[in-house]
C-alpha cells in the first residue's frame, strides 16, 4: 500500500515540477532546468514504485519441490462412449 501511495505522490510531483520547469525554460529562466530534471527523476521514481508494487503483489513463482508421481500417467477417459 505504501508503494502505491509513493507512486501516486511521485507521479503528481513529476507532473507539476516537469510542467512548471518546462514553462520556466520556455520563458528563459534557467531555474526551469532544475525543475525539469527533478520532474524526470520523480517520473523515474514513479515507474520504479509501480513496478515494485506490482512485483510484490503478484504471486511468487513456484518453487522446485517433489515431482508429481501422477504427472506422466495416462488417465482413461471418463466418457463411456469411448473415443
């Protein structure tokens, strides 16, 4: 849950700082570059937080264990008509 909140806050921060930085760059203010770089870093943090949240939420891969003894045995059809 915390990663989702972090992703949302970082996404909003990336959108605001990137947009304001872009506006400041177009108006000729050099401080806009700092805001734009900060927005890009926040966007990267958003992506990392989303990927981490998804990885934690998805079920883990199956672990190796004992073989299933019935795996290779053929199962007769339950259909009485045959095939």
